[in-house]
């Protein structure tokens, strides 16, 4: 089987715990890119938070953003294949967020926004400050999410989180009951909500059709529940060693964790042995 593309989840997969790409991985991505293999980033992140890595890795592919809610072409600086929420859907979600007392960010077509700073967001700001200024994504503080929803052109995702896991599970259950959204857990205490049907797997499928690449010709790496749709649709789905048991069971096999050079070693086996 000759693979033509590699799709990477980012947090917990391509990125180590320090939010950096291992040097061995950077070198190997250059090697397979030089060989003509397409590399695509598939993330729950907003495109502005993907761009620093796109720039570092010198990629030319679009990014699959917000768990497949839209694809973003960095060269043209525009999104495509997007399915945003309606304003009514966004208001409905916001009511559930408030009802269950959990934290959220709202991702618009331009910015990541927040009302209240939490510990996860504080860590995210530390990462932003570590970047050169021209690569720093803008995260906007807003006074009122209700007003934001009315004023924003497009709403792509709610990035919800809570240290009260039962409350977050109840919120997730309430969202699923509406049958209008995809609610996918991206971390042990974080759940991403987008319009139903927008998943990493469907985003990858759309891109593959656009590139005239068969899904069987794609290798995908992931670690979390929101990666399952991608790992199962790709020709070869590889779970990280730090992945949950259920994610590993859905993958073709698993390798070392995201803080070890296991991705580089696996790509070496696949493309150069």
C-alpha cells in the first residue's frame, strides 16, 4: 500500500506536553514532504492557533479546524467547506453552558473569544506569549457572549471545559439530546461542540475528495475521542501511547506517547523501509 498523505491531530499527538513539535518529528515531516507526501493538520483548534505550526512545518495544505467544522486555506486566508451554527443554535448552547455552570470559549470566523479567564486559558496565553509576535493568535475578551453571538458573522464552535466532570457530562448529555450538535471530548475535562455531522473524519473525507486521494491512502495519527472518526476512516489509523483505551481499540495499532519520538520512528518505517 502506497500512502499519499499523513493527517495529524495536534494536542496530545503531534505536540508534546510543552505544546512543541519534537525536532525528530519536524525533520521527518520535511523528509516525507520532500518525497511528495501531503501532510495535513486536523485539530479542534481555531485556525489562528494552528497557524504557528503550519508556518514552522512549512506546509501548503489547508488545515481542518474545529473538529472538521471548516477547512482553512492559509495562502488565500479564507475558510471553505464550513458549516457554522445558526444564531439560534449558539444561543441555545449558551443557555446550556450557563445552566450547567461550565466554562466556554466561543470560536468565531475571526477570533477565539472568552468572558472569564480559567486555568486552561491562562496556560494557553503563556504559549501565545512564547511565540514571535507575528505568529501570535488573538484571543479576545468579550463582556457578553449574547452580544457576541448577535454581532459575529459566523460561530464555529463552543470549547467547553470544567473541573466538575459530572457537570460537564450532564452538559454533554443535554447537548446530545438536542440532536443538532456534535459534542466530542478533546481532553479529560474538555468537550467541543459544533454543528452535527462536522467531525474530523468528515473533514478529512472532504479534503481527500478535493485532492483526489483515496481514504485508504491516508495515514492518521490521534489520541483522543474526537480523533476516532479520523482514525477509523483513514487507511491506517495510529493511536498514541497516551491515548485512552477506547481510542486505541478503534485504531489499527498504537505507538509510543506524544513526548517520545515515536511518530518520527513510525513514519520512517512506513515511508522509508
